[in-house]
C-alpha cells in the first residue's frame, strides 16, 4: 500500500457498513479496525483521498488517529 495517514472515520446513522467498507477500499484505504461501540473504522488512507472521504454523505467525521496518553 502507498504511504498514508491514520484516521478514525465515524458514520452517520443509516450508513450500510459493508457498502462503506467497499467504498473505503476503493479509495485505497486499509481498514485497521472496525469499531463496535461507534459506527466507524480506524483506517490508513492515502492523503489525496481525505477530502473525498470528508465530503461523503454517510460520513459524520474524519479525525486524525493519534496516541492518547494520560499523565
């Protein structure tokens, strides 16, 4: 897979998960994890497709995935 960045994608209610997974793969995304508590995925996505993903009608949010630390 080409270089990419890690993102957390959450979906709006009514989005079909299997269809959306196929859509992500068509953008060249690697699905790293599918969440069960939220409607979403952790993905690695080529940077040139972030805008396309953000503008998808089924997407609620696209956030950079980063490590969180508690001090």
